[in-house]
C-alpha cells in the first residue's frame, strides 16, 4: 500500500512539533511528510528569540537541522510560500510553482505582527519583531541609532524594549492602553511594573495614540500623538499585537472567525475535514492562543487524529480542550507573572492583595467564593510563588489554610508557606511547553537521571520558555531524595562542605590556618582545589602575608611565586599601575628593566604593562628595582583585585563630569590585595560615553551630573555580561560604602572561582535581594561587612616588598636548591625585535644547531 | 652499597611545597609533606606541559596516594611512583630519597624503575 501524504504548511515552532510527533511515532513509516516554509531556515525557537541579542546564533536557536529531517525522511522546501490550496483535487501549490498532493493538510502558518495603519509606518527604521531576519534588521538599525521606541507595552513589546536597552539605546515604550501588559495584569500590578521599568531607565508613555510618523529634528523620526504631544526617535519597533496568518484559508473558503483565525473543532479540523489548522493561526472556541504550549497540545491532538483516521481506524483518543494562558517572565530584570483569572472576573470571586512599596512587590490572589480554590493571581516584583500557585489552580487543589499566607512574605523564623511538591498528584503538568507531568519526571529520575541536564534531554521539560525550571528541579530533588540519592556539593574529597560553608566555618571559628580547618573539618592532606580555596578564604578574612610558612603550600601556582607562570615555566611581571596612570619616570624604569633583562614587553588589556619571560632567580632582583622605583605588586597572579580601568575624565576631557582618574586611583588603592573567590575588575568613566567600559566590569562606576552611578556584576571574558545598575547619584563616601558591602558579601557567599556575574545570577532573589542587603541592610550585617573590609584595607602589604625584605623567602626564588645554574630547557627566537618561546618545530632546529657546534 | 648525595637541609623545603635539585645532570623535584620528615623525589620535567616545573605544583592527596598537581595544566603525578593519574601512558622518574641528620639526600646511580 502506498504511503499517506501529510503536507504541513509552515515550519514554525508548532508545525515542527507536529512533524516531530508524527515522524517519531510508531506509525511514522505509514507517512510521507512534506513541509514548506516561507522562511529561509527550518524551525527555530521563537520563544527564545531575544537571546539572539545576547549572543545566541541562529544555530543555537534551531529546533532541528536539515540532516535530522533527512534522516527522518521529512521532505522540506525552504523559502517557498504556499499560495494555493485546491481542496477538491487535494493539492497545494507554492509561489515557485511546485505542486504537491495531500491526504491530509496541516496549516501551521502562525501569525504576523500587527502594524497599526499609521501614516509613515513603512520607513526604513520602522521594524517588527518576529523572525531572525527581523532581529538582524533591528541590530543593524540599533547600530546607527541613539534612541528607540517600542510601540506596544504588552509582553512582546517589553521584551523588545529589553533588547533595545541592551543594545545601549535610550528606550521608550509607547502604549495605547492606560497601563502595561493590560491583558495579564490588573491596574496596581501594571502601575508597579511601570514604576520598576522606569527606574531602569526605560521611559513609558501610556494612553498615547500615534497619529503619524514624520521626519524628526533631533532624531531621525518624530512620532506625533493624537493628544498633540510628540516623541523623537531614531528607530521604531512595532509590537502592537499579532494577527493570525489566515490568508490562505481566506482565499480558499475555509471558515474564518470574525476577527480572523482559522476556525477549528476539538480535533483541530477546519471546515474542510482533511485540512487541519494548529498553532497561532487557529481559532478554537473563538480564542487564538499566542503561546507555544497550546500550539504543541494542538499538534499532539492532530497527529493522533490523523493516525486514527488513516492508519488505525479507531476513534481518536485525545481532543483539544483549551489551554492555560498563565505566564511568568523576567522583563528587564523585573519578575512578572500572571495566572488564570488575573482580573477577578469570575462571579463571586474574592481578592487578596499584598503590596509593599518599599521593596516594590505587588501580589494579588483571586479565589473562589468559598475561599477554597485559587482562580488567578498577579505577581509583580517577586514571582517565586508562581509554580506553587499555578499548580494549585491547574490541579484544582484546595488552598492549604488561609489564602493570604500564600502571598505574605515569610516573617522571621517562619518558613514561607509553599506547596510541597510531594502534595502534587503524579498527573500534575509541570512543564506546559512540552506537556511533562510530575510522573514523567519521577520516572526519568528512577531511570537514572540525576541532573537538570539529564532531565532536560530525557523529558524536554524546561527546554522551552524555562518558566517551569524551578519546579522541575524541586520535583527532581524530591524524587532523588526519596530514592536516597544525596546531591553532592562538596568542594572536594577532603572537605564535605561547599566554599560558602567553609567561609562560614573559618569566620565563625576564627581559624587562621589550613591545618586547623583540616583537623577540625576535613580529612586527608588537601589538594589543588581545597588548598587554594581555603588559602583565599583565610586571606579574605585575615589578610596575612600569603607566603607565611603555614600558608605557602596553599597558594595557587601563580601566587606561590607572585607571578604568572608562562608556558615554558618562566614568569611574567605586572606592577600595579593604578587606574592606568603612570609618570614618565616610572615608564622609563619599566623600559630599562625590560631592556636589561630582555623581557618581552606588552601593554595589557587592563591598562598596564606586562614584562614576560623572567626566570625564577631573576624575579627578586627585578622586583627590588621596581619596589625601589615606587612600584607595588599588581596581583596579576591573584584571585584578587586586578585593575581599575579609568578614562581621563573631567581633568582633561571636555565632556568629563567628575574626576574619574582620581576616583579610580582611590578605588584601586583601597581594594588592592583583597583576596576573593575569583578576580575582580573595576572601571570608572567620567561620563556616560563610557570610555572605561565600566559596564563590563565586576564593579562599574560612571559619573553623572549629580554624582556616581554604581553598576555591579559585569563580566568580559568567556561569557560577557553587562553590569546591572545598582544605585544612582551617589556621593564619594556612599559609593565606597556600597562597594565595600557588595564585595564583602560576594566574598562570603560566592562559590569557588565564581565571578561576580555568575554569583549574582545564582543569588536567590537576584539584584533586588542584593540591593536589600547592601542598601536597606535587610540582614543587619552591613556594619560587619564594612568592618571586614576595613580590616583588609588596614592590613595591606605589598607582597613583593615583604618578600624581598626576607632573605629566608628569597631562597625559594632559584631554579635549583643546590646549584646556581639556570633551567637549560629554555629556548627563544626573536620576533619584531623581542624574544618569545621557541615553538616545538623551532626547538628541534635550535637544539640541532647547538649540538652541531 | 648505595652512595647518597646531600642536596639541602630539610628545613630548606617549606612544608607542603617542593624545590628542584640538580642531581647527576638531571632536574629532580623534591617535596616535603607538611611539617614531617617525609620527602619524595620525582623528575621535575612535566611531559604534558613540556617544561621543568613539577617542583612548583601544589602537594596533596587523592585517596591514599600523595600527589603533586602540575602548575601548568593540573595533571596529578603520584609522588611515590611518578605515575600520572590522568594518563596511564605518562610517567616521570621516581628517585630514592632519604633524610639523614636533617639533610635531604638522593641516591647515586640509577633512578628507581617503576
Ligand atoms: C596580560 C593579559 C592579556 C594582554 O596581553 O592584554 C591577560 C592575560 C591572562 N589572562 Fe586575561 N589578561 C588580560 C586581560 C583580560 C581582560 C581584559 C580586562 O581586564 O579589561 C579580560 C576580560 C575581562 C574580564 O575578566 O571580565 C580577561 C579575561 C580572562 C579570563 C576569563 C575570565 C572570565 O570570567 O571569563 C581568564 C581565565 C580565568 O581567569 O579563569 C584570564 C586569564 C589570564 C591569564 C592569567 C591566563 C593564565 O593563567 O596564564 C593570562 C596570564 C597573564 C600573565 O601571564 O601575565 N583572563 N583578561 C591582560 C592582563 C590585564 C592586566 O593588566 O592585569
Ligand atoms: C519574541 C517572541 C517571544 C515569544 N515568547 C513566548 C513565550 O515566552 N512563551 C510562549 O509560549 N510563546 C512565546 N512567543 C510566541 C511563540 O513564539 C508562538 O506561539 C509560536 O511560535 C507559534 O508557533 P506557530 O508554529 O503557530 O507559528 P510560527 O512559529 O510563527 O510559524 C509559522 C511559520 O509558517 C510560515 N508560513 C506562514 N505562511 C506560510 C505559507 N503560506 N507558506 C509557507 N510558510 C508559511 C511562517 O513564515 C513561519 O515560519 C513569542 C514570540 C515572539 C516573536
Ligand atoms: S568617558 Fe566621558 S569623560 Fe571619560 S574620556 Fe570618555 S568622553 Fe571623556
Ligand atoms: S513550561 Fe515552558 S519550558 Fe517548561
């Protein structure tokens, strides 16, 4: 018997999900699957589209590959739009003229962004946000723009605003309705969201109806509003809602809803029996679902129905029954969630509201008349309860105790009321994107999964929107615990503690040596993981000379000889050049040393000078000269403060608002020598032009007309992260106080080798929590943190100075303990007037030359 | 009878660190465990990082074995046998070593074969 032909129009998220379901089902061999895409690529993760701006490539976003489709036998055509359906002959025809017959046709054409009919909307930098091509256009426009406007303050609009903000544009959101996210949030929630977003520097304009877009005076365009006001901008992003892509269905007489959308029944069939519609183009019960999870549910139903009709000839087992539209997101770092009947429209429902103006949290619960069932919720500023609340509602569970307890913050000593995952039924849907139940996750754990990575690949849970991640992890942990598996977070085999626990132990027990900690809390002899970690902890709290006999064996390779080891075993020398400011005399000293010792000399990326290729026995001599000339160690080897990068600032620069160099020198001077879980870098810029790139540093400081703005937890390196704005318009003293607190809190609570960026991302409560600890002193430890820092600052010593003053310590700086000779394995070649280590090939030639002599 | 060569005083090696000795034309890494008199000797050349650096690694233990972690790329070498824990095919020499009257001494003649 010949195979049945299933043609899928559109290869978006839902079309692909359908294909994947059918192609991996037990009946896959009965079908030929043919799909057409108007886009130049196969399906990709539209939900994560914004990640494209933070570095994800089109490949990262791809949901499948051409070779996957080929091996599944799926026939695909890209860049070709289906333009005709012939329901009598059962064929479709594409723009390029290709014709395919079908037994079943599936329309998965998605939706398109709605652009209001405003005169002037079709100009070059007026864009939408839906495809990878759109994002490319946005990136290109952002590069030539200073200001950007997003039209539409809904879910997608705010995501788009986030992208513009991240691209460094002055960002505005223009909304027609009186509040943001009007569909999902009630009035108070919308207000608070607005306040928060504005405090992040995104300007919100509500109740604005755009009349026209004309040429601007200051910027490229001017948007004139109906109320007579206007706004100037260089680019415009329309995000005013989506419209179902029902063009094909309209032309070929399928039933269409009043406001668009292809009408479907519970089996996703359109008005023509053999044509189905799924995803955002489909209208079920007069509703369009603008989320991916309902689309996936439709895909599943349709695949089941097609198999039952064409293969098994049994009645279909599942029908589409509508879907939950609850959402949780983190927009511009603000947590927002909306569940069920967020507006309290159910007859007889009651509301509970918790609102905290200080920490900016708003929560509303909508409960049934009898107070037993949860109907909906709005959470702004703190969406931790999302998972719990959603499960209560979806599983129609009784609210445990007083509903108010579900949204009240935990009082001292009292656990926040939550819902133990153990109380959920096995059927509870945990991941709605992939319809993964609690039972599925438990099964995966029983089958051997024990990390989130395992669970993701086994069940797909939490690989979609990510909203379920916390809950999936809870279910996994609970199941692991039930199986008696312990989740091991020990730092190494010698200590059954995490770095944070070790830091607490050292602080509370007032330990001063590794030996004390090992005897009290460890076993064995330590290793290259726990020794440097404890070495660093001891130094952070006690700040003793790191080459003291009892500490020396703990130091990492570089610290132990106060230099960075190079590939051939020689060292580099990096004196501190605070803020990159250096006198000509000192430059001459560096030049002389470089010349006299034939050291490879380079300006570093940290605004200082690195001298490479010094042998062990040369280090003390060289450092003696440096110390005599007034240099100090630059700690280029340490997990400690590296550099404070500065711009020239108000002393010379015509734009400078404050003296960024003096501030940078002061900060570098204050924190130099501070040992921490990983290295720390600062930047100080004299104005918002940001020549010091402060927003890519752990601590960034930028001058404004009214004082310093403080940014925290930026990172360059392997995974760059923009720093978050932490506090604004600070005076010198407050700035230093906040930095003291942030850094000491980091030192106490970060994991080993965790930069501030990763630390913040893992910190429960995130930036808001850090602000509460540092600015509001929520934990009442601010004094203690400051005292800790004062102690370190007061006990600073230049490690190189101390070392060259101790004949005992100097002894270690020789290649042989029993001879004066130098390492005979070092070979160099000269390049551009300086020496560098010989490569392997060069080595062979050089050695031959030498021995031939 | 084995002849021993004096290399340095035990106290020349800071606890839990290493030093490098020149012995019969070879570079030998000597390690001292904590404050004890226990001393190990293996080749100083790191065959993986290809530099004379093992004496400058961190000393510790893995299970029951005493090891040094190479300062370049952190592979572990067994201090008693010279074996690399990460790669069976890699070994460095191990040398007989003793303490006599507070002095660290290496044996003259061939290295320990393992
Ligand atoms: C010399 C220098 C490159 C240069 O020629 O310019 C350099 C050289 C090294 N970097 Fe770097 N980094 C240098 C600036 C940077 C910068 C730029 C900056 O600071 O503005 C970055 C990105 C910014 C950042 O850190 O956020 C940078 C990101 C890294 C990373 C990745 C860190 C991360 O979080 O992803 C490492 C690896 C690590 O630390 O684990 C690294 C590690 C290293 C090490 C220490 C690798 C090693 O262990 O041998 C290099 C040895 C330095 C030496 O021998 O003296 N280096 N490194 C720069 C010294 C700056 C200074 O004056 O101290
Ligand atoms: C920036 C952004 C963020 C989002 N965030 C979330 C979120 O957090 N959570 C969530 O649940 N949802 C989110 N969504 C919505 C989600 O992406 C959609 O619900 C989902 O993509 C719908 O899938 P679909 O297959 O129906 O449509 P699409 O993914 O749009 O796919 C339709 C495809 O069909 C093609 N097509 C159309 N007509 C034709 C034709 N005639 N011939 C050939 N091809 C055709 C289109 O080019 C397109 O490739 C987001 C969307 C965007 C844009
Ligand atoms: S950041 Fe501003 S003050 Fe500093 S150098 Fe650049 S333009 Fe001048
Ligand atoms: S709910 Fe979206 S990934 Fe699980």
